[in-house]
C-alpha cells in the first residue's frame, strides 16, 4: 500500500498523525523561511489558518487554501487513489512545495489575486510594522506590543514590562498603562485610545505621556505608537511600540528650560539681542537692545517689533520671513537710518529658534551697533586716506619696500625725483636706482640695517633717473616692523640735494679759488681769533716768516713778532676790546716781524676785523718792507746823490761864477778909485753908479757864498751871535726900506735873550729864504704886511716867526713844504725850505710852517740859546 | 828902483788877473802877472822882493804846491792865497804852508790891497805876520782845558766830528767849545784863529 493510500485507508487517528507528519516538512520550511517573510503581515495573520488548511489539504485533497502571502499553497490535487501511498505522499509533498513557491513568487510580484485594496494596504502596514517591531525588539528602550483588544491583553510584552517597570506576570493592557500614567496625562491617553479604536478613523494611535514606574517610582516619558486593526467594524488588534523617551523629553524639557535660560541669557546679554515669536512679538530682549532700539521703553516683551519700529526696511522683513522658514542670515556691515534720522551701522545676525515640537518658534536677532566702530573705521580710513595722501603727496620722497629690497610703495615726490612712475617703481628694487659707484657703499649700510645692527642711517649718494640724469640725494633709511610678526619693511625718506651739492661744490670751488688767490698773493695774509690764535696763513706768509703752515696755525701769533711786541700784543687786543679803539686796526703801520730763524725784519701791517659766522676774527695783511726799506734807502741815497750832485753843480757853478764876479768887482773898484783921484769931479753920478754896481757885485758874491753854503756838507761855523742883529741885517737886505712899495715890515724882536750859537751865514740864509718867501707870498695881494718876531719859549729856545698876510698855505702843500725839490714857485729851485730845515735841525732847532690866524702864512723856527748850552 | 816892490799875481783866469793888475797898478804898485805857477817860478829873480797873490786851483802846479815850493826854497816871499772855495782845512794848510792870508772870491778889493800892503811890509819878516805871541798866549790862558784842547785840534784842521769822536764828547759840545774859543780869542774867523795861534805855535 502507498503512503497516500495508507493515509487514505488509515484510521482517523492515524490519518491525523500522518497529516501532521506530512505537515512537518511544511512547518520546517516555514520556519526556515520565516525570517525572510516577517514583514508580510497577512501571512502572520493567516498563519494559523494556513497551517490548518495545509493539514486539511494534506488530508483531504481538494481543499485549497490560498493566501496572498508566501504560504504553502495547497491547490486542489486530484485524488491519487490509484497510486501507492508512497507515491501519493511524494506527490503531495512536491505539490505543496511547488505551489508554495509559486504563491511566494506571486506575492512578491504584487499580483495578489483576490485581495482588496484596503486589505493590501493594511497588510502592507502590518508588514512594515512587523519589521519595525522586529527592529525595536532589539532596542531596550523600545518595546513592541501586540494587543488583543478582545482579550484586552498583549502578547510578547517582556519588553513592555521592562519599560514600564511592570512586575513580571503583569497583564499588559491599556488599563495597566493607564494605572501607571501620571494623572494629568491620563485624559490624553484615553483620548488617543478612543481615537485609535474608532473604526471610522485610521486606527492610528499616538500618545505621549508620563508614567511613574512601579518598579522604582521614577517618572518616565513614554511615547507610544500603534496601529489598530479592524474586522467587521470592530477593533480587534493593536500592534504598536512604545518607547521610553524620557531622555528625549528631558532634553526637550531642558531645551525648553534652556529656552527660558536663553531668554534670561538674551535679556542679560551684553550684546544687543532679542527674541521674537513668529509674529515678531518680543519674547525677550537684552539690556543693550532695549537701550539701542527700545525707543525709551524699559521692556519690550509683548510688543510687536514692526510696530515699535515702523521704519524697518522691507528687505529686513523679508529676511525675517526667511528666518521663519529656517534660514540663517547675517550681515557684517549693514546701514540704516532710523526715524530720527540717526545713522546706524549695524552688524546683525538673524536665526530661528526651535520650539518644543521641533518647529520654528520665532526669530532671534542679534545686532551690534558698529556705528561708533564704523565711524572709527571711517575716521581711520580717513586718516589712512590722509596718511596715504600725505604719503603720496608729501614734498619729500617716500619709498617703502620689503626688507629684501623690492619696492612696494612710492609717493609722487619720489616718482618725480626718479622720473619713474609708481607702477614702474613697484617692479623695481631699491638698488636699481643707485648710481653704480655708490652701490657698494650703500649695500654695506643696507646689510647692517637688515641685520639690525643699526636702527637706521642717513647717507648721501647718487641716483640715476629714468632719463639717465644723475642726481644727488640725501636718504634716511629705517626698518619698520609690521604688527606682530607681520614682516619687516624698509622705509626711505629721500630728498634731492643736487642743488645743495652743486652749491657745496661751487662753494668748495670758490674756497679753492680764494685759497689759490690767497696763496698767490705776494703779501702775507694771516687770520687770528680773539685770543690771538692763528687760524690761517697763506703761502706768502709761510715764505715771509719761514714757517710751514702747520707750524703756525693753532699757535699764538706772538711767535711771529719780536720779543717786545710779542709781549705787548695781548695787551693790544685786550685794550682794543676794552676801549673799542684799535691802535692799528685798519691803519697800516710799520712794525717788525720775526722770522723762524730769529731775524727781525720791517713789515707793514694792515689789520681788518671781520665777523664770520658770528665769530670775530682779525685778518692781517703783512708786507715785507725789507725790500721797500732797501728801496727807500736807495731812494734816499739817490735823492742825497742828487742833492749832492746839485750841490756839486752849485758848487761848480759858484766857483765858475766867482771868477768873473771877482774880476768885475775889482774892475769896478779900480774904476771907482780912478775916478776918486781925478782932479775934477764932474762924474760924481758915475762914481755913484759905480759904487752901487760894486755893491751889487758884492751882493752877488754873498749870494753865491750862501748858495754854496746851502748845499755844502761842510761844517757849520757856529759862533756866538746875536740873532736880532742878524735879523735886522737880513731884513734890511731883503726888504730895504723905501725900496719895496706897498709892503710893510714889522720887526717885533721881543726875546730877552738873543745870543745863540749859530753859523751866521747859514742862519742868515734861512732868514733870507723865509723873508723872500714872505715877500713873494704877498706880491699879489694889496697892502701886504710881513712881520718878524722873536720870543723865548721858556724851554731854553728862542722862537722866531716870519709871517705874511698872503694867501696862506694849502693843506696839500703843507705836508711837503720841507721836502726837497718841491716848490710852489714857478721859478723856484725847491731847495730853499728843505735846506733851511737842514740848517735849523743842524742847529738843534725846529722849523715849521702853518696858516696864520686870519689868513696868511707863518713860518717859525727855534734855536737853542747859548746860555742854555751846557758845557761838558 | 831896485826896491820897487812887485806884486806877483798868479791866476789862470785872464779876467781876474787883469782886473787885479789894473787895481794894484792904480794903487801905485808894480805888478807882474803869470798864467801859472810854473810860469812864475821860471821868471823869478832871486833878489826881488815883493809878494805873491796866487789862486789855488790852477792847472799844473796848484797854489798849495807853490807855497810848499817857496817854503822849501826858503824864499822870503809872502804869499796871499785867493780861492773860490775856502774851508777850514784849506785855510789851516795854507797858513801852515806860510801863507799870510787867505781871501775868498769874490773878495772885497779893500781886503786885497790891505793884505798886499801887509805882505810887502813884512817882506823878510813875513813870519811876523799875525798877532803878537804874547797876546796869543794870553788869550789862550783864558780858555778852559777843554776849550784849549778844542783849539789845538781846530788849528790842526780837524773837523768837529773828529774832534768830538776823539775827545769822546758830542759834536754839539764841540760846537759850544769852538764858539767859546772864537769868542774868547776874539778871532774873526777860523783862518784868523789859525793865523793867530799858528805863529804862536811856530814860535
């Protein structure tokens, strides 16, 4: 007998056993497939029926149990009565497998024949729920429950019990839950349950409530979700999960608390911050906010921001709306003008804050008034602008560059200086501008600057301009540091000193020229300071005194003077300062100088004082008079020779003249004598004429004698004589009475003593000379007068004055009256007065001429009285 | 007459020679003129007395040389020297050489005739020219020591400077002494002074 047949034929208990045994493979398979089929709720629901059906189907062929899930699908199978039991069993099993597989495939491909839409969805939901269920089972805070509503008891509630803190064995049902719930949440739960159980609804159960855990009395938040399944209008089952969301809620609570704290924080924040609800009503505002934007109020809570500030720009309102959608906005540099016309610069941020349920509760605005800052920034920028302008526009060239040498910035003046534009300069290096010859020296300085050896330096060197011209510049270079470690820059302040250099050069050249002139001068030029220290001496000075410059400069000028003068020199200087009167300032003066070899020589010194840069110096111009002295001596000699020659000539002339004179005299005498012896004397007039002729000859002789006496260097024949007697004699001879018309002679010989030691002939010559001069001076004047007077001068001398009232002496003439070979007379030999001077001086007297009181001329001479002469 | 005293006039200047001759002839004297000293010496007769009037500066033998010659020959011929240029040394030398007088041209004719007459009178006794010795000595005694010394030097013909240097005194002092000597001795001129004391010295 086959298995099937056996089953057929077997007794009912045996058939059952066989059926069960035949179902075993199905059970095993089902168990094996279950994990994969978990989310298919319909399967879950129908499982027991399926199982039953499968058994039945196995036992009673022809009974089909179909399901949309992955089931064993048993199709009606033809009775296999004809086959053996074994065959029939095998066939049964194979059929089951195939059908099940086929059903699975069908299910998976969404073709669910015979299934209603709603059911499918429900099944779907069930499937999903069962998946979740499975997942949450893994979590400790999540418990799934399966509530049989009819029975009012849930299955698989270990986890629920754990969460709720139920005693093991406690029945889990809504009542149990309600018992643990906090009183104030009970209504909420009940309402949720009612809503869920309502067959007209969607059966969704959502509730969040607090419980007090029976196990430890702790307050816990529970969140429950469930899905109610209905059958024939009745809720039959709810599957759901519940979670212990205490931590979440605590967080939320904390968040809500922290929101309160935020409020406090907002109110107390040192910044301007305010919290608004969704309608922009103030919930909180910080002190700073209230002060700035509060418009004088103490509190803004409850006020509408837009009402408070009617002038809020629309763009900001748009931003608020965006924030309410969850956007974050900020602006670091916004600008608005309030109703009072006050300008504000604002840095603000606007962001949403979340409420307890995770929605956007409103807007938080934080605003930082940066007007002051802005103004400061503006001021800074302005000052930077000014500085920048100053930098750019400065009259002095500024150039900044990296420490490495590349130029970063240059101002206009620098550009003008160098001829390059700012842009060109920025691509250049400092060193590119410097003249090749100056580069080396400049590099040395720059190195030291970079190394930090020197904080800065000032140097003068040459730049080569863009156009190739070379200019001199004076450069101040320094190193500056950026903020913190922000790098180092070299800053140069540059001035064009070409002009100064040129004038320095000119000055130097001028100095060189002056030095050349000084050194080329033939006179010595020596300058000294107020202490007498030699400041400079020229080449002529070196030659004249025999020193080298270095031996003299810096030492006292005394070294150039003979002893006596040297000692007196300091006195002279002191005296000059004291009295302001310089003995030799400006005036040339003959002094003596001392050469290096000690020899003393005559010098002519002219001294000039000068103020040079506020210092007083004396400049002396020294002429060596040795030559001049020699020259003068020579001239004197020549003059003397000339005079000697004249004397000789005069002597020779006199000698020659004497001969005929003598002869003439003798002839005349003879003639006279002859006549006197003649018997008759009819020729008395002849006699008279002859006598007079004889007188004239004698007079001529006297003149010649005197002339010879004038120029002869022979000794004077001094004897005791009466000056008055001589005066009378000479006066009678020169100005004979009755012989000169219109000329009056007055003799006032008042000296008490007139005995002098004199050469009668010579002094007679002097008197003749003076009287003749007086006579000639008055020649052209009408009614003229000549006077001769004598008187004692009280010093053992007798003074004789010969005066006339002629035109007088011209100043220029007076100087040289007694010089030989000068004459005011057209026919004068010019020796008269000079010889008179020699004669008088040889007699130890003085002779001089001056203008008389009331016009005219007075010549005076003095002679020592014989009584005043002392014997040795 | 053999005693006729002749005046010999020697001068190289024709006019002067002629004028003197004319003058002396008019005074009744015999005159012979010579153009030079040599001419005179050549024409000289020993026994003739008279006197000589001679110039000093002449070509050939000068007047001073003639004097020396006459003195050397021991001729008793008084000589009057006329000169265009007279100074003390010349006067002293002339006196020492035996001249009895020295006249400076242009001289007064009266001076000349007086000197000639004196010379002719002296003749052999030319040496007796001058002041008597006693008088000279007496006058000398009135001088101080210094003045005496100065006198001696003056007579020697020393110029003042030399006298001063040798006596160790200043020239001015010499002048003072000299003036005093002249005053005290009443000498009219240096030549007179010389004449005065030269004879005294000689004697």
